[in-house]
C-alpha cells in the first residue's frame, strides 16, 4: 500500500566503500533525525545500524517548499570494531538527534574512524576495519512544512 500523504520520491539505496562514497551518503543524510532507541550497536556482528527520518534535500532544492519531504531510511555500518558515544546517553531512549554529517578519518589503510556528527555537540565515533556502509530507504514518505535551517547560511543556499 502506497503512502498518499506526499508525492512519491524514488527510494535511495546507496553503498559506501570509500571516503568519496561516504561523502555522498553524508549529503543525503544531512538533517536526518533519529531517536536514540533507533540506533543499535551490535559488536558480535561488527555492525552499527539505525533507522532515521531523512530529509529529501534533492527534491527540496529542485521543487521548493511544496516538496519538503521526509522518508524512513535505514543506515548500516559493517566491519565496526568499536563505538564511542559523546554527549549521548543510551538511557535517554526518546531523545531525538539531528544528524549533521558523516566523516572519515583514515588510519592504517584501509582502517580508520567514521564519525556521525549530531547537533548539540553529540557524536558517535566508529573504529572501522574499512568503510562499508549502506543507506536504504524503507518506504513511508510524508510532507514536512519546513526545511531545516543552519545558522550562518542564507536561505536558498545549497545545503541550508
């Protein structure tokens, strides 16, 4: 059954295997929101997974205010050796985090650190064997009245 509350947008399925791929994944995830309880680190599987509400920047840039939409999206990082939280308490399960960016700091090739940066000086630092991530839209799409804003960025600028 299709969600009729918003026009359909093409579901994304992206895989990141290097720093350039991760930058593309990060741009699609900018301003996604996620509850703490919707993030899971599974050390036995060397995986971090999350279900987020992704803002569709591409459609907003092309079509303007009538097209502001969000969509449920799964994010998965594999080959994760460890995870460290900064300013995120796992007991605050209903806390909403706003994802600003995902970055990679190389270590001894191909390993390194992937960081998920959230507003409020919160982050998740992943120690990874290599970059292996997937973003996959899950289905539901809905309209949102507003576009996320960033201090110091003029309205209409790309990435605002």
